[in-house]
C-alpha cells in the first residue's frame, strides 16, 4: 500500500528513489517492482532524460481504492472477528 500511496502523493508518477526509500534497498525494490508489474498493478516509464518513473495501472488504482476502504473497516472487522464483543 505504501508504494501506491507514494505514487498518489507524486501526482501519479513516483520516481524510483521515492520507492527505494520505502523498500530500504535495491534488492527489495527490484523484487517488489517485479511482482507489482507481473500482476499488472504498476508500470515503469522513462522521461526524455532517462529518469525512471512508476505509475499505477487501472487495476492498481482499483486495488488501492479497495485497500483504502479496508483500512476504514479495520477496527470493526477486528471486533467482529473476536469470539466475544465486550459491552460498552
């Protein structure tokens, strides 16, 4: 989700360095980008000067919206998953 948030914060096109800060190192970043691209959630593009940018695909946009919605329901879902709900 942090990768999608970074892309959204950068107006839809995150620089590789932005994503590297999230991943922590090149190996983690390459692995995550490879996975997200193979799942058709993110695409790589280059500008005229050769800088690498990443953006979400339509499927990536939909997944990001879904994940945001799940964050909204996080607390109620945890409560419903408990065997007992305490009375307030």
